[in-house]
């Protein structure tokens, strides 16, 4: 057989060319990653118990979850961690080769069985179950040369205008901004003032739940099959408050003399962010760092090229000034902050 290739060089050349072309074609079609996938699949269960310390989170939430999840099919081992910020995480490591989607579904079924045993505050915030992608792809840093622009604006600008676009790119399996700096209206209760006016934190929470809501008032003058109406009005309700002054003027209680106690009398209201636990800096300047991980089976080179292409499109349509792109990490510079931006804040509570 080998003699045929030796005595027929043209046939050998043709076969070699065909093999080379097929190899080049396969190189662009086969899935590739920047680093070999040697880490086992991982599923994280995250709970948030607002106001609780690490010991309370462990006893009230993590222990019931560990007992329910223990022994889930394919699990190798698990570990848990709780902090004094009220956040607890159960980390589950599975055997190599386990399908992460199936593992996440099995964990979800175990967690659903003990949801009734968790504190109401935990179930209200939700139990987050997510499979951890180990194929790290790249980082995208959003920063500005404008010293007036703060990190909270950069975070929300990236969250609104960039993050959603990156998640839709083919091959991107995970995209998120480090930290949690969504716009939030923070109410810092003052214990000395609350003691003076005999007000408890529960009373503040109660008035917020009663007055700061999204409601459906209904209609006035709706016609029936018996009495037709000439006019019909749909009542519109303003909804949740969205300015600092509106939160400050929420009444808590009043006395017989007509004096009204408001939130600003017992607390300091601040338009800030949800958390302050993570800070992102680029050469000492505030930034928003987006972490990207590729989808299993995707081509890393193709995904990176698509990210570059999409960022160039966003640069020309969404950004309001010149930008510069540098890959791995990819850095995008925002030169000036907009002056006509409107935000709708959320409500968060904390203590100074």
C-alpha cells in the first residue's frame, strides 16, 4: 500500500491537500475553549437573609438546605459559606462528566421540598440556584475619563445598555457584572431618633409596604349589560415613589394634635446602590467589570470575535462619545455622563 503512494506522488499530493482542507474546515467548526475543561461541574445555591448574621443564616437556612440536598445524584462533595451580610452559599461539586443542566434540575427539586422550612425573609428574597460555568472567556471593563462619573452610574449604564446585548450573543453562556450596584433608595434608620419618637423598624417597613406599592385602582363607569354608560374612566395610580423627597415625606404616624411623624424625622434617605461590597477600578478610576463565560461546546475564538463586533455596533449607536476597545480585558471608555437620564430607584434598607 505504501508503495503506491511512493510511486504515485501526484496521488499523494492530492490526498494531502484534501486532508489539509478538511482539517482547516474542521478547525473553524469544532468547539474550542481557551483552556481545557478539567474542573468538575458546580452548582451554587445562594440565599439572602436580610439583617441576619452568619450564625443565624447557617442555622436557619443553610442547615435545612444541606440536609435536603445531600446525596443528590452525581454529587461528589459540598461546602457552605455564610457572611454577616446575610448571604449564604451552598457549593455543590459533581463528578466529572455530569451534565450541569441535569445537576441543577436535581438540586432545584431538592430545594423545592424544603422551601416551607426556610424563614419567610429568605423565601421572599428567593433562593437562587445556578450552575457555575468553568470556561472563563474574557472580561469587559467599562470606565470613564470623566471624574464626575461614579461607579454606580457605570454599573447601571452597563446593565441597561451592554449586558443585555452580550447575553444574546451566540456562544455566551454567562454574563454578569461584578458586584450589585443597581440604583436603590436606601433608608438609614437612626436609633436615637427612633427611641425618641418610640418607633420600631417594623413600623417603618409596614408603612413602606402600605404606601410604596404598585396598585391597580380599576375603572369608573364601566358599562354593564343592563345599564349602559356614556363615559368610562380608567383610574391611573402613580405607583412607587422614585425620588428622595417622596421617600422622606412618607408619614409613619400622627397624634391627636395633627402632628405627623415622617421617615425623614427618624432616618436618613439616600439615593445609592443595592450593595457596596465590590469595587471595580481601572488605573484608579471607577469602572464596571463584566465577566463573560462561554457556553459549553461553543468556539471561543468565534465568540470573542462576535463580542468585538457587537461592542463596535454598540459604540456607534448607544454610546454618547468616543470609546476605545482593548481585548482581554476588553475596556470601553465613556467620556461624559448624560444630563437627561431618568432612573427609577428600588428600595433597600440598611443601618449606618
